[in-house]
C-alpha cells in the first residue's frame, strides 16, 4: 500500500533517461541504471540490499553527485527522494535533461524510420499491410 501511496503523491513530471550511475549507501557502492527523473527524485533499477529510508549518494560523474534517500523499493527497483530539489540551472538537472533529450531524439528517429519503411513496403507490395 505504501508503494501506491508514494506513486500517487508524485507532483513533478518525470522524464525518461537510461544511463549507469554509482549509488553509495553506508560505504557500499553499486552500479545502478537511472531510468527516470524529476526535479525532486529519481527512479533506478538494479539495486541490491537497500530499504526504504536508507540515505544514499548517487554519482553521475565525479563532478555530479546528489544526496537523497530511498523513498520506496520493490525487488531491484527504487525511488529516490532528493534531499534538495533541482532547479533547471543545477548541473545535475542539465545533465539529466541532456540524457532525456537524447532518448527522445532516438525515439523520434526510430518512429521516422519505421514510418519510412512502412511507406516503402506499402508502395512495393501493393497490399498496404505488413
């Protein structure tokens, strides 16, 4: 029940990303995949041995390190609530926004390639379907 309540309390829009970061909790580091973000938090995959309330630091690069706590975790996934919200000029927010833009550009290119392929196959096959 706590998971659904935390999910429903999200106020900030999320943006999709996909990159590896280093998460540290109580002196133990692990590689995780950051899969989305907002100004107030992150969602990560690939966690091990963490529990709700655990304090963490997450490093995107040696110069970009954020502090937060585990807001929820289920199996290998977790939500991280950042100690301080990120404004749009924060280096971490700029980094995350660049990552999200790259994913969106790839998505648009993939859709365009599929549309072009379908248009080409429709013109050659005469059937109009795949």
